[in-house]
């Protein structure tokens, strides 16, 4: 039986889900680089032939560690769904002579290198500039007008995103960005392979999105993501996922599959995503490419990744289209033939191919309009279930791995911390995408009253 070394770090789809899809294709050996979520321990025992958790990964040469463990178990492939380990896994696969994302994987990880590559190939994207010091931020303002967006070059989940509206914002933004990246590293949400990555930043032009020019129904956000797989350098786009509007600065709060774009619009989005992925020179890996939608058909690539979309993006694809993208990638990494999904008229699987819809909601302490909750609340999924806010026939579940225990105070939303401020992740399966959006809108507005109040500070 073929063997796969599964390298676990934070991020990506839920661990139990990902492990089960890999285990259906091969014997799984787990290398643990981040603490395992408590809710996954039984699944790990059941699905994995071996589990190795080094005591101090920070002191190891990560590529050497992965390479040695792959050799020890006789792995035929190495896989990670985590943004923070994808470069190390790609480098290890190269060293082992195994299929993987390839030597150019870093171009889909470091946002500065990614944007320079796209710039050299004329791929539509916002204007940008790399920044390494506070002085660089001041100089960037001469080229990029305020307001501009500052982001960490190696971050994920909108971590350390800040909007700079004038020179007065530069000093506090620079200090806060570094604080957030240090805190993210303490929580395990940081690049594991590249030394000093938490000090790398860039700023970019804030392009204006116009969801109303692209979607017939209200409630959609002004960008989409194209989910796909690259196999031996050939890009296979699978489907589009839509979003609800972000909250400031640009924190995601809900993703929906499928995105209800007209077929001609889907084709244009896929064409731009294909150009963006192809220029990076990836070999064999999952991909997740985000594209901003503007007026008069304008589009800009925001970023891409050499891994699948995080949170519930991958389970949603399987729920809606019956396509196991992790399983397909594992088959290709093992050298097996794959029947890629036949694209619909929009160049990808679309609404006509879907069986219902699915969406995931990040629970943050802000209402539907983005305003902070008036008081602190305790997370209580049972209270949400009892609320009667979900449409008849729809099903809401909690993703335990990404949720606080019931009775835990919901964190105050910190715009600079992005998804690090989340209290929970919930998935909704319904008959159509519009139902998902409407139910999520009701939840966002009602959660500050549905959830029980937190006790005053200083009282149990």
C-alpha cells in the first residue's frame, strides 16, 4: 500500500476531514508541527499508522526533519494542507525526488515575490510596494495614494492587515503590525520554514470592488476565489467560491459554494486565475486564487496559494459537487491517473452542476454592518441552534476544531488581528446559495442578543 507523510501545522481544512481523505488513498503517517486540536485526537489514532511530534520544531532544520521522517516511514508522497508548512514540504519533496509544488512554491507564499512575478508577466493586480522599515512606508505613499493597505508578506487569514489613511497612521500601523505577527507566531499561525518572515511586509493600492456589477442577488462580497489543482504544471480549475462582504480592514467572515456568477463572468474570472497560476510555475499542488471584481468588468488578482482554501472551502466543494479535491491531489502525488471534473459552460463547475449550496461563517464580535457588539457575550452553539434563525431544511453545524468551547467569552474583534479574533466557525448546508447568505445575515445581526451575556470583568 502506498504511504503518505501528512505534515500537520495550523491552517487549512479541518484535520479530521483532511486525514480521512488521505487515508482513503494511502497509509497515513503524521508529522505534527503544531499542537493537535483536542477534538481530533481520536481521529488521529484511528486514521494514522504512525504519529511523530518533535518536541521543539523551532530548533530543527524543517526540510531536513520532513525529509528524514519521510524516509523513515518509506513515504511515496508528502502532503500538507497548511499555508505555514507548504514551502518546507515542497522543498522536502524536491530533495526526496517526489512530486510536489516544486521549487517555485515560494512564489505562491511570499506576497512580495508573487506580485513581482505577476508584474513581470502583466497580470492584472493592485499596485504594490515591498516595505521593510517605517521609512519605506512613508516613501510608498509617494507612489500609492492613501488610503492604502498594509499586509504581512507571509501571513494568512487577513492577519496584520491595516488600512493607512494618512501619514499619521504609519508609525502606529508599523508598530501594531509587528506586534500582531509576534502574537500570531505564539499562537502557531506563522511561517515555519523561512527565518525572519514575520518582519516582511508590503503595501498595496486599495482597488474598488463592485459586487453589484457581477451578482444578480444582493449580499455577495466583491471578490471570489477559484479553487483548483495543478498537476505536472497543468492547471485544473474546479469551481468558484463566493464571499459575503468583508469587515474592516478586509477580514473574511463567510464563504459560499457555489458563487452565483453568470457563465460569461465565470469564464473571465477563470482566465485571469489561470494566468496568475501559470506564471508562478507550480508543479503539483492544490491552489486557491482570490480575485477582486470591479466596475466595467475590471478584475485584479489579490493573491494565490499553493494549497487548497482554508476553513471549510474544501468540504464545501465535496458537499456541493461531490468532488474530493484532496483525494485527487493525493492520487496525482502518488502517480495515479485522475479524472478531473468536466468543466461547465463557465469553464468550472457551477450552479448547474451543484447539489444545493454550502457556506462557512466565521463568528466575530461585530454585527452585519461591521459595528462592534455593544457588550461581551459567551460563545454557546446550542443557543444558536435554539434561536430559530436558520431556514427550514437548512442544517447548521459547528466546526469544533475552529471553535472555542461553549461558555468562553467571544474575543473583542481586533481589525489588525483578522481571523485570530474569531470565536467559532460554523457550516451551513442549504438548498441554494441565496439561502446561505440570508441565514448568515440573520445570524450576524442576531448573535449579540442570542448568545448569553458574559459576566462582568472580575466576576466568575
